[in-house]
C-alpha cells in the first residue's frame, strides 16, 4: 500500500511538472505579472490612485493568463480524447 501511494505521489509530481512546462511563455508571463504586482504593492502610496488601478489591472491580467493556461490544458485533453 505504501508503495502504491509513493507511485501515485511521484506520478502526480511528474505530471504537474510537465503541465507547467507545456506552456513556458504563459508561465513566464504569469511569473512576471506576479513580480510586477509585488513591486507595485511595495511602492509608496502617493500615486494619485494610479498604483491601486495598476494593481487591479495586473490582477485582471493574472486572471486572464491563468484562464488561458487552463483553457489550453482543457482543449489539449479534449483533442487527445478525440484522436482515440
């Protein structure tokens, strides 16, 4: 039973690693957006509301990138099923 659990965990880690690697440009964009958000959050508050709006825009961009990644993963799975 422990061996089976170890195999399942190892397989999940392998698949997760491949899932991240299958869209390197989107993952890089996501990382850049997250870094941008962190920088904006550390910035001083005296920006006339523009810093807050920028954070909101980055949050929206992060959500869109994640949605694009998920859409592509779903589409790939569906296409693989249709080939069989």
